C-alpha cells in the first residue's frame, strides 16, 4: 500500500505488499522486498537493496553516498537482509570501490540515531544500540551487541557473539565470544549469558573461557598463547575460529584488563 503523499521513482522495484507511509522518498535503483514497512519521512537513495519483512522507522536515510572524500560517484550498494529493523534517524551509507557495498544481515536491530558508514558489514542477529557510530570498513560478526554511543574506528573487526559496553571507544579488534569494556577497551570476560541464551552448553562455555584464560591471564604474548591453545586444547570450531580471528587481525586485538 503506497501513500499518494510518498514519492516513489517509477523504476524502483517495490513488492506489492510493501507499506510506504506519507512523505517518504524512494529513489531510482532501489529494490524493496515483500512485507516491509517504511515509516514516514524516510529517504531511500540509489543502490538500496532491502529485504523482506523489514521495518524502517521515520527519519532514516538509507544508501546515501559515502562520507568519504575518495568517493567519485561510482555505482555501489546498500544491502539489508530480511526481518531487520532500522529505527528512527539511522543513517546507512552505501559502499565505495573498496568493496562495492555496505551490508546488514538478517534479523538485525539498528537502534535510533546510529550511523553505519560505507563498506561496513554487520552479521545476522546483531544489535547496534542507540547512537553508535561505525566508521568505514567495520566488520561485525553474528549475534554481536554494540552498546549505546560506542564509537568504532575504521577497519575494526568485531567477532561473533561479542558484546561491547556502552560508550566504548573501539580502537582494536574484539575477538569472538568476548565482553569488552573499560578505557582503553579491554577484555573483561566472555559473553556467557549471551552464549547460554543461544544454546551453548556449559562445557562449551568452559572451553571458550579456558581459551581466553590462556590468551589474557597467563602473561603470554599472542603467539605463545596460540601455540599453547592449539597444542593443549582439542580442535573445535570455536577454538579454530578464535585462533583464526587473532591471526588475521590487522589492527591487533584488545588487551586484557589490568586494575593497575
């Protein structure tokens, strides 16, 4: 159901059962999947690919050009998966030549006033809380939670199931399954409550805790810790995921917390 007070470009591809409220603008080269609701005063710009059953609240701006002085008008996309909710006044910029697209997965919640910059990738079931600012090229894994007003440096990688406290300044990569807090941002434990809610067994949680105990609490450097983890602990998907994340980190991982 399209309101007569909304503007929809004639070549935009909008499924029949999409609801578009008054005073919203849908530009050319936009695709919107069935069952999606788009509130009033939303602007969806060129290059948006929005999935099924999404909800986009008033004031959001989707797929504006990157805030990047290197951007020269190249074709690029903003890809939003199914069943994702984007709350009031969120801004999501489309990609650059670096990757060609900004991607938000399925079943995500992007809360009010957050900013998702160009070439970011956000995994399925992740939550970006109010006022978060993601710089360009940030990668966030599945089931991650980024606390309100956190600021994330460009090219940062945040692992699956990680949880970052509100107001954090994220300058280093955050490995999967961890909780991050303090200033500078530090490891403060694993996200055990979140893991239990998602069906991880007690033995699996203990395994992850032991991996991070070796990494963060035994005074080894990362190379030494990984050697011990891989020599002494059984190979599992979680162990290998953590080791691969650390080895592939371009900015280095966050440090362990020290009260001193």
